[in-house]
């Protein structure tokens, strides 16, 4: 049996499984049919994003906004394909905009041996992304009743989660993974793993009912309690 191209999280909100449940993008559709896409997966994922649109009865001409949680190749890799299909530029937090435009991930954590090696090898490249708008913390993007930008730096300088208050869906980005349970992102992929641990605590203070992870399946109903429980068990590094 073929896997569904989308998983509905709430009315007008869908997850797009781009590499199984391990890499996800998202669709938000307004009542008037306008569509916003969040994260485009790896380079080969562009066609899957468009197929997901078709599966909910929408198409490239319905898309009015493209967003990224951050400038890493497993999120921005398919961006060029989707930008060409829709004719649109991307929105991203201002601190990651330069990396998206350059098609290169920010530096990895120099406190971690593999991070230092990745920096020397120059990994994390993807096709340059056309950035049309940049965001700041707390900004509410006019998408499907309002999508709040929650700046959670550490995984990258401009990493952001997105909170859709009207549906109760939080798109966590890579602040936390849900791969075989809640866990931290891979340390060596972070610009600062220490800062990732600090800023992820913000997710405990937000109000939501569904946590939509960019890596792993969603958690419904008990999402906030489970994330708060995970964070409460983790030591929070102090400056």
C-alpha cells in the first residue's frame, strides 16, 4: 500500500513526509485557498512537495508563501525546485538569510570533533535559495490566521520554529527531533549545541496541542506535556 503524500494535522494543516517520517515539510492552507509551504527537504524532495500539493487539491499557482525553518540542506535542498515551480522567493529568519542565499550551511559546532571536521571539509552545500523576506523573533506572518516566528538559535544562527496558534500546531524545526522518541538534534550538525539546549526551553512555554517535527512523526494532544517532560529532564547549560 502506497504511503500517503500528506498527513493532516489539523484543518488546513498537513505534514509532508519527504524521506519517510524522518524528513518533513508542511502545508498550511487559508480558507480562501492560498497555500504556504514550510521546508522543502533534501534536493530530491522538490517533486514530492508538489505531489503533496496535488494530493490536497492545490497546485503551484495556489502557493503564495514559501518558508524555511533554517538553512540546512535537508530543509532547503528542494527549495530551488519549488521556487522555480511557484515563481516565489523564500522567507527565513534574518540570521540565516545569508546562508540560504549562498547555498551553504552555517559553521558547525567547533566544540565537537565531527563539527570541526565538517567545517574543514566544507560540507552542507545546497542550491542557492532566493530569499525575498526575512523574519525576526515574535513576528506574525499573515498565513492562515497568523504564523508566529519563534527564534530558537543554536542548531543554526537563525533557526526558527513556527507556531500556528489557531490550529494549535507547533512546527518545531530542528530544536527537538522525534526519531524513536524525543531527542536532541545531532550535535555536530548544530552551530552551537549548547545554545540549542538553552533555546529549546522556549518550546515549553508556548501553548499548542500538536507538535509537528521536521524529523519524526507528530505528537498530538499530549505534545506540550511530552516536550515539557523531555526538556525538564535535560540539563540546561548556563552561560
